[in-house]
């Protein structure tokens, strides 16, 4: 059921669901409970085979929820783009069906940044990692204070690591109108590709307090849907696309970061898998990175990644994480401004 013409929303969220019947109600309810009420939810069920349809039908009479049911599976990026094309909000975003909003004022605070800064193209926040039961096990806070900053300054950091969550990040609709939606050819790295493109043309806003939760479980798309090799390929394409999209006035020093950035991001898949104890995937991602960019074999960061992956293999995840937390220095195999070493 769509909102009436008299109730045009300012914010639209797309929730794409595939067999997340056990989680999707929490995602929907966390958004309907927002203090900012001028929003709509476009919930797309991507031909689920579990009890998702029955659960979603409970919201059929909710005026701020529109339900769409696919007859064939379209996958996440096509579902996102379908929902965004239908969205009426001035600000639009994605909330994955297995994630949820942590704070009732999250959207209100994001919209306040947009309203105060008309040149901001997207607003993101720190996020909390939770397990399948919703229990927090990690804070992902790329920066310790709120900010609004120039997009090219953001690009210089974002080109080295994707610290912007897909869930909960709101995009000014005119940025999509100008730069396009998610790239269907990048089902794994489509969000990173989008953030880089928007950063080439708009300012970026950030909230240091976690506003949304990202849920880890055995069927996450980042694991179940994409191999480390595919992830590496898409990440390299996304970052290359970002550099290709830089405006003519971008400083030469920023353009000169291209080679170093691609080397760094080719280690991102292995880094992410290692930080979550996925030993086999971490090794596959690492060896594939070396195959794609043999020049990595001449860098210290590659051998640092090898050493840490070996430590994980020998020590196991718990002891490896304990060791990482005890490290005094913020030294890791990612860019120095990205994420705390205790998270890698």
C-alpha cells in the first residue's frame, strides 16, 4: 500500500528480502519506529522460499509500507535499483533485510545534516556488528567525531577502504539523478562504487555514533553470494571507476593515488575475511590479490597481510583477536586513517 499523495515522504528506504523471514520484521519495525515519520518503506521480496511472504503480509495495511513480490529471483542490486526507481523521497537508502536501525532518532539526525548542508550527497554513520541473535560483538567506527567534509577529501580515504555501510546510508536523490543508481555488474562492490562516484561531486556527512546494525550469519551475501576472487575483481573495478569519475579540477596528487589505492583494496577481501576468522577465504583472497597485481609482492603491506593470515591460521580467531586488541600501535595493512587495528 502506497502513501497517499498528501503524504509525500522525504525519506525512502528500500528493503530487499530473500529468505530472511526470521529477520525482516525487525528491519521494518526499526524504521517504522523512527522519530522522523515522513518516510516510506519499499519492501521487495525477491522470490523467497521461506515464510517471508506471510510475515510481510502483516504490513499490507501499513500506509508507509509498499510491498512488492518478485516471481523470479532478481538478486540484490536489481532489487535495490527497482526500489530506488519507485522511491519518492528526497533522501533514499537501503536497509538490508537482515539488518536493523539501532536508534529511533537515526533518520532524524541524518536528515538534519542534509538540511543544514545542501551540498552533502550522502550521510553515513558508524555501525555495530551483531550476531545472528542480535548480540553486539564489534563496533565499526571509522572516525571518532561527526563531520561534514569535501567529497574529494572523502574520496582520498574511501579509495583505500570501504568503511561506508550499505545499510542505513542515505543519499540525496539528486545525486542518483545525476550519477545513476547501483551498477548491476557489481553485485558485491556496487555500494563502494556508488559512494566513490557521489564523493566526486558532493560533500559527505558522517555520524560517529552507530545508527544501524549489520548482522553476521552463515548466509550473508558477502559470504554466500560471492567468492573472494569475484569480490577482488569487483573491488578493483569499483575503485578504478571512481578514479575515472574524478572531475577535471581534482588535484593531480589525488589522481596519483590510483595505483596505490588499487593495491590496497585488493587486500580488502582478505582483510575482511581475516577479521571475522574466515581462514580459507582469507588465503584465497590473498593469493588472488597477488595474482591480479604481482607488484604487491614487492610491498610490505602484502607480507604484513600474509603474516597476519598465518597468525590467524595458527592461533585461531579468538586468540588472534585477543592479540590484535593488545596491540598498542594503530598499525595494520589498511590505510592509516581507516579502521582500528583491533578490528583487523
